[in-house]
C-alpha cells in the first residue's frame, strides 16, 4: 500500500511526533517508518498501524483516488 509522503509528514508534524515516538505507538520499526517516509510501499496492516499511531484514518495518509 502506498502512503502519501506529504500527507504522512503533515500528520506526523500535526501530531508533534518524531519517528521514534510513532514507532513505539504504532508498534512498527523506525526503519519501516523511515522507508515509508522515503516513498516505499508497505502492507495494509502497517498502513493501518501507522494511521492509528497518528490518531488518523488510513485515508488521511494515503493518496487520493484520483491522484
């Protein structure tokens, strides 16, 4: 699943969270978060964990359907 890099960075900043804190809250590794921030795709499960860790819907961090 592709995560929108800009939306992800915006939500990370909005939550006032760094990679380490999100990794702890989401239950994923810092390497995974760094990879996603760099544009790599991830599993749907990881996307949902990241969204939950940020306190947002997975739709808030994925690209729009028309994009």
